[in-house]
């Protein structure tokens, strides 16, 4: 097996688990978000998406297939973003929902790109040099930073939908919704500028992880969760796992690093040595 970091192992396991959970409990059409409802191949594409999640999750765990799995996952997610997510922003540039939907894909792209930069083969570096090495790592972090900005703006644009999700035992639901929006935006700015980027990436996955555990896990634990709730749970879990990979890419970088420090990117996995 080839395990570069805890985040890598968790991300791979979550990809497999998300695919299986969607087949057993969720609505597979949730994987077809962004596609027209009347698209003839909509269901087939949803099942293909699930199959890629499971296959790439397994492939990421083994030395001989990790590079290929990262390559396939990254290519498919980028294609999905280009074909099904960006048109939504073009059609409704003043709406917050398309940006949030784009951000959900961008988080997975960021995690997959970090792994691709880590596991790139000589052929990858020869033909796609810009996407590998330190430059590839920086691109991955840009996607992650932009995704955090998209998540943050969604909290403000849809505070009426976000506030009711705050656990009932916490006071000031609307205040928490605005607070989480601010922290997502702060994390995005930090990652994009490099100012305290490791700390920001780590805190962002902590926030996503807490949201998964405090909001969606209790819902699915009742055994009576709807297909939509399962979709929200598995999606939140996948975003947390992908973010963990991005946070792992900062291993060795100072927690309070200044913007644009030279050690902000490393194309080597955390357990590798130069």
C-alpha cells in the first residue's frame, strides 16, 4: 500500500464509503447535480460518477495505482466542473447557489490535485509539468481557497437556510451562521495569500468536520434520514476529507507563515524526504 499521510488514507476511504452509501441509502441523482433534468444520460452519468469515486478511492491506496487514480479523479472532476458547474455561474452570476455548487467540486479538485502532485510519474512531469510539482501544488491550493470563499458567501446569501441547521442546544443560530461564513472567507483569503495558510486550512477542515458531526451525523444516526440528508452527510464528509489532504500538503510550513513564503509549496508527500 502507499499511504502518504493520514489525510490521504482518510480521503481514499471516504471516496469508497461515499459511493457505497449513495448506492445503499442516498439518491444517486444527487451526483448529477448541475445537469439538466431532461438529459438522457443523467442517471448513467451519476452511476459513472459513483463508480469513479469507488475505483479511485481504492486505487489511491496502492503504490502501483495511486498516480493513475489521482489523475483520473482530477481529470473527471475538472471536466465535471467545466461542463456542469461553470455554466450555472454564467447563467446566474448574481446568485450565490452556483458558486457554492462550484465550490463543492473545487474542494474535491483541490484534494485530488494535491495527490496528483505528490504521486506524479515521470511521464506526468514531462507532459503536464505545470500540473505537477510545486506549481501543481499551488494550483490545488488556489482551488481550495476559492472554494472556501464560495462556501463563505453562501452562508451570507442563504443565512435563512443555514441558521436552522445550527444544533438546537446552541444559542444565536443566525449569529453562528454569519460567524461560519466569516471564518470560511478568512480561510480562503489566508490560503490564497499564504498568510497563516497551514493554520487556516487546518481550521477549515475542523469546521467542516464539526458541521458533519454536529449537524448531519445525528440526522443519519436516527435511521430515518431522507435521501437528501444522506447526500448532505456524505458530501460534507467528502469535503472534510479532501480538505484534510490540502492541509497535509502544508506539513513542514510554519503555522504562522507570512504571505508568499518560499516554503509554501512542497511537491513531496509529508512522509517523504528530499
